[in-house]
C-alpha cells in the first residue's frame, strides 16, 4: 500500500491505530483514583507526544541515516516557531499558512547552516551546529528583541493586523483555528469513572505526524536513503568511488531541518506562544536523547523516545511529597516516612535524575534503544523462528 | 476462520445497542453544564502552584512553594491562621474556599516559558485547577498569564518585576501583587539624590533581556529627572559569569555611580567583581564612587555576602518590617520552616490569600466574578500597608521599601536594613503609559 512493502504497511497502520486511539490508551485509570496521576491523555501532553515525535523522526533522518550528529536542531524548531507566530500575527489565525511557512523558513535556515557546517564531519560538525544554535538563541533572547520579543516571547495580540481575518468580536481573544475549528476545542466523553478527551488540535497534529512518518519510511527505503547509509558506514570509501557525498548529506540536513520547522510550526498552532528558550542547547540535546533512547536509525524508535521523555517531564515532575504520602498512607508511620524519603529524590524536581538513570540503563543494556527491548521481548515469544535481521532498517557496518 | 452472518435483523440490533451504548454516558457528562473552565463541583477545589523547582531561580521557587503550602494550611483552618488574622477583609473563615477544601497540584516551570506553559496546561486540562499562581521570572509570568487568559482561569503572578507583566502584556485574567521596575526607579531616585547628591554621573550595566531594559529605563528616567547624568548604558549577556571586562571601562568613563540592572546570579557576580576591583574605594570627581542595585532580594544579598554592605536597592517586602501583618507572617512561616520568609514567599502567600478572599466575596469561582472582586480592591494588613489592586492594569499599588546592605549583620538572614518606606503616592503612575490592552475577562468553557 502507498508503495510500501507489507512489513512497513503494517507498521504504518499500527502507528495510525495507536495515534487514533491515544485518548483511550493514555487514560487507562479512572478519574479520581490514586493512579489517575499517571494518566497522560490530556490534550497538551498528547499534542507534545506527536509534535516531538515529528521532531525526532526528522532528526533521525540526519543522525540515524548519515550518522551526522547535529547538536543544533532546536534552532530550526525555534525559527519555525517564530515564522509561524508571525504568520498568525500578520496574516491569519488559520494554522495552515503558519505551518506551511514555518517549514519553508526552517528549510532555508537549515540550508544556510548546513552549507557551512557540513564542511566538517564528526565532532567538528556537532560543535559547529551547536555554535549556530546557541548564536540563534542569544540573538533571539536579546539582540533581535524587536522581532522575537526577547525574554517575554511573542503571542498573538488582539490589535495585531491579521489582514486575512475579519475583525474579532468585542472581548474575544485570537485563537488558532483550522477554517474555524479551534485547535483548543475538545469533545469530552465520560464513561463510568473515565473521562476521554478528543482534542481537535491533537488530531490535526496526529495526521501531520502520520504523513511525516510515512515520508520518513519512504526516505528510509529509497535509493536516496541507501546513499545516506553509505555515508554513515564509510564516507571515505564512497569518496573513492567517485561520489560526492555533500549534496546527499546537505539534502538530509535540510529535510531534517524542515521536519524540525514543521514541529515548531505545530507547537505554535497548538499553543500560540514562542519563547527563545525553545532554541536553548538543552532543547537540542533533548532530541538527541529521544533518538538514542528510542533507537537510532529505526523508524519508530525516535517517536517512542520522544514519548518516554515527554511523559517523564510532564508526569513525574508533577508528583510531590504530598502525593507520595497519600500512596504510602497504608503503611505504618515510620516505614511510610522512610519510603517517601527514598522515592522523593526521583520524582518532582528529581525527574531529571530518573531520566538520567533510565537513559544509562538503556544505553548500557539495550544499545539499540527501546526498539531493541521490544524486539527482545518479541523474540522470547517466537523463539522457534530464526531471528530475522534488519526489520527496522538498521545498518550493520560494511567492514 | 470465523464466519460472519450478516442479516438485516442482526445489523439493526447491533446498531441499536452500539448507539445506546455511545449515547448513554454522554447524558451524565457534567462538562456541558459548566459555566466556566474547571468549575469545582465536588467538596474540594484545586489550585495550581507553578514554580521553578530546577534552574537558576530554584531557590526562590522552593521558598514560593513553602509559602503556598502554608497558605493552603491556613485556608483550610490549620496552623495559626497567619495573615488571615491581620487581613482587613474578614471573608475567609478557615474552612477552605466557599466551604470547599483547598487542594493543590505543583509543577516545575524550569524558568522556561515552554515548560511553564506545559505544566500550567496540564494543571488546567488534567488536574482541573481553577487558578494558576507562581513563577519567578517575567518571561514565564507573561507566557503563563496569556495561557490562563485563553484557557479561562485566573493567574496570580508570583515574583515578576518587569513592567510588561501589567504593562504591555497585561491580561484581564492576570493579577500582580509584586512591584515593578518603574516603582523601583521612582522609589530609589529621591533616596539616591539625598545620599549621593544631584550632580552624579551614572554608568549602567544592564542584563540583556526585557527585565533589564525596563529596569534600566525606569532608573534612568527617574534619576535623570533628579539631575543625574547617564554616561553610558552597557548591556551584558544574561549568561555572563565574569564581569571584569565590563567593570574595567567604568573607571575610565568618568562616572561616579555604577547601577547594576542585574538579578539573581548575575547581580551576585557583577557586584562581587565591582567590589573586588576596588570601585567603592575610589574617588571620582571628588566624590566617593557608589554602586546601586535597583532590585534586591535577601537570597541575592546572601549570595553576594559582605559585598552588599552599604549598597542601596529596592525590595517588595522584608521580614524585618514591624507591622502586624509582617510579624504574623514571619512568625507562622518561621514556626513551620525554621527561618524567615523571602519576599518571593511573601508575595506568593499574599496572592493565594487574595485570590481565596476574592472568591469568598464574589461567592463564585467564576474568573469574571473573581476579577470583579479584585478590581479596585483596597486592603490592608498584608505587610505592605494599605494596598490597592488597580482595576485598569491589575497591578497592586503599595509602599515600596528602599533597603541597604547591613554593615553589621547579626545572622545569615539579617542582611538588609530598611532605609525608607517610600509612600505609595510617589510610585503611582498612569496606567496607560506602558500601552497594552487588558481585554475582557474570559471564563472559558
């Protein structure tokens, strides 16, 4: 289907089903129960899952296929976001032009950055991209304050021009919409103790993510993708055969920059605000973590990694001491206090610590990321068949 | 292979059952009846405390969280009642808010707008918070305030000093108790003129972001009105940790006052550098060289140590104030945590109480009703003397403290002494000077 082989079609359909049913899958615990703390099925987090999924898929096209480790991808995300918010301020609150322009602008910017950075490879390339990203961040934070809003960022204001939109009703605030359908609008369905939220913005982002995912499969399976893998496995050998690798790597860099811009544009479409922190180097590092945690060079890995990190950032960080005491309330007082003080460093503000530990465990025991973990589990259940290799497009070095 | 028998009767039956199944639960959906976002229907109400728990302002954030926990305890009738006893409005009974027990959720802003908004949205969408409060930087405050306006909940700003929060970025659903850059400038200028004379030459070092700009502008305007001259204003990167290269040119410039428009770690480093360079022992234009820090906090004074001695600045509140409200707050905070509260803790505690009181007086959690109750609300007994919540921009107007680094501190908390309490008339300004649209309140839903 769609020019994919059977295995890839199955993967795409599986992802589509997961994404469509996310409001159910992420809300397994009834409202008001003690476990409701772990529910992730609210619009903001679901949107973040798919948006950062797009970001990571794009990053993986560069890092997973060519092996070029960019440490400045957040800059493209930020540039895309700024482009999108300006579209909303100047043209219309409809998200289509915003998303479209964010991809274009991020593409142009990544062409410029890639043109310079790709003159070097390895660590020098990483440092160059990091330098560009930090430069963009500093510019956005202070020097370019008139266009970026500096520290306070940009938001649509009531008195922005918005030439394509009609005048706002008295007292109304500008809201991002898709031909009138507001991104923030949700349909809530409560069954028994459960409350499922179906959010318009989430489904828009989910559709875009599926398209992005499909395109990434096509790139992975194309001759172009094969060239990129060749770059990763041995660029010198490629050069000796008379091929110039630069156009291929630059194309991959620009494509992944456009993916980042798309993610940035979607972030603005879901939540109409941009701040310069979005371009900070830790944000660039985060997408590297997502890819590695999920599985570099695999199709679904980066999406899983993005989900895992965003889940921890949003769910673990909100557990506080009070909630721990409720959980362990059934224990005798002394033991309760000991348990709480044992768990406390890993939740709330300690979520970074938990993330770090999980990251270490994954890198040490599952070098292929969460995807490898899944494969190992799957292999346990069908031990009889010989393990198939390379279902995920992972490459093995040529030598 | 399973065999499917499609009969007309079978299809109709399944259709009817499925239809009923889908329709039944929606009858019980409470959301459709709600008049505003997250209307509390049970026996409790949830507030969202969104403070920086990691990042550069984690100290302030931790103190804010302590204050909020204390406020919740007092609202629910626990502890000694704190400021509820001295507060001029007596609507709060200590039985929660409108009889509903106060519960809270916490989040980490990381001092990043994106993270702060993500955390605030999860409080609104997932936990059903009806009010969001906290924060320790203006960027975050402006971002979260806009979010709350869109979502239809009240935002009670925490520590945010930039003019923008209630200036060009003000919102009908947002309220600020903390003072701002303009007030700092207006309060400091007369004290500076009295102590250092009216013919000084000032050199500004300004943190290169919005808060720095508004503070520099405020101090410049008010000191120049006193007759001072501004020799130069140099912007320093926010991430700078060594200011030596910025301090060296100060002496060549012929300036005799250095104004450090820095906050937090920036201020600690720049002040330390300036003192190490011996600026304060210099004699320029036959006058002693002086240093001024427009926004002071106890936590910063602690970081800079002995270097703050004798240096002027302004602050929103200080625990050594001797009015009934301040004493009551310091006592209940000290009893619970063992040390005096910072100004961040004070403003957050007061904001939580002001919100609860406004809900009681309005008789509803509806953001529009609460906004109406807070509008032009006059109160006293919260530690800052008589205070007005101005309706035009949702900014509190109250006395501003001018403080000075203490020469002989008696403890690690006793670092600042109050030089003067600048009366509110002197720091009041016209609401329209910063531009911006307040808009109208949004109850959401």
